[in-house]
C-alpha cells in the first residue's frame, strides 16, 4: 500500500540568488495533509513531499523553499510578484487550506513559471486528487530542474495512485530519484515498494535493507516479508526441479 502524502521538500533547485520563500509544510500542516490512502496494489511508499526546496535532504529535517530561478533576481518585478503569491500559497498550505493554496500557486505560475512554484502547485493538485494535473505540474517542474529528487519521487507517487496506475513510469522516476539522492531512505523504500509490486523481489529486498539502514524502521517488516517470499519461491523452484527430475527418471 502506498502512503501517498507529499514529501516535505524538493531538493537541488539551483540557487544563484538568496532564498526568498518561507519554510513550508510545518508539523501542523503535515498532519493536516497526511491523509491520503493509496488505492493500488503497490506496497506502501513512505510519502509524497510537500513544497519546499533545499540543496540537501536529511530524513525528517525541515527544509526551506526557494522560488527563484538560476537566471532571476529579486529586482525582477515579475519575480517579486510571483514570490509574494508563492508565500501566500505556502501560508494557506500550512493552514490546511489546499484549495486556496492552489489558486495562489497558480497565480504565481502565471506570473513567473519556475520549478519551485510548479512543484508546489503539483502538491496541491495531488492533495485534491487531481492526479493528471499534479503529474503535469511535476513533469514541467522536472523539465526546469531535472536534478530535483523530490519532484521525481512525487511524480512516481502520482503515477502509482492515479486511477490508471503506471508502475513502469513510477519505477523509472524512482530510479532517477535514487540516483540523485542515494542515501535518501524514503526514496529507497518507495523504490523497493514498486519493485516488490513488479515481482522483482531480490531488488526490492536490497532497497528495503538500504531504507532500514538509513532510518525507515518499518522497512524491517518488509525485509522479513520479502525474504520469506524469496524463500518460498526458491522452495517451489526446488520442488518443481525435483519433480521434473523424478519424471525424467521414470521415463528412462
């Protein structure tokens, strides 16, 4: 089952100017927003990350957002206006008013399209179960900033929980996210979950173990479960081989 809640930040957004937007997804806001349940067969993904952008990620660490782009400046009137709407949207998101946050983020994007505003807009679409729109926003955010592991993770989650799940696309984006943030325990867990659902148990076990080593305690249960599945498969294969060998001997 997917635990499909936006993650608290997108990372590696280029910063050539000071960070201007406020901290996003306070503990109160996270509690208010962490309420969606997956509706697919994929094992539980840890979370979808809420708007917030930073250069590095530590599991559970609060992060800070930026609405600036590599070529923008704080003196750009359009940039300033977009930032104001982004900040207002962030405030609404923290208050749990997702619809109002979406409208403000949309206004920010209309004024000045950048990876941060599009990422945040995707989060609101996701919480409102507007999965096609969330996918569109996160895909555009990735086009502008392909090194955001969180954007790839969120996009993967949207592909999994959408009415027509795309495990293949989810797997692709989680693999990219893991390559961008190899020590991120949540990403490793999510990747393991999709791999397990696709029947790739050996690979899933590897990433569940990595997730556990890096701090996701509930990964231990999945390590046990997947290990048992692998053992069961091997026993069935051994039994099938023994039966086939016995049949060959009886015919000779």
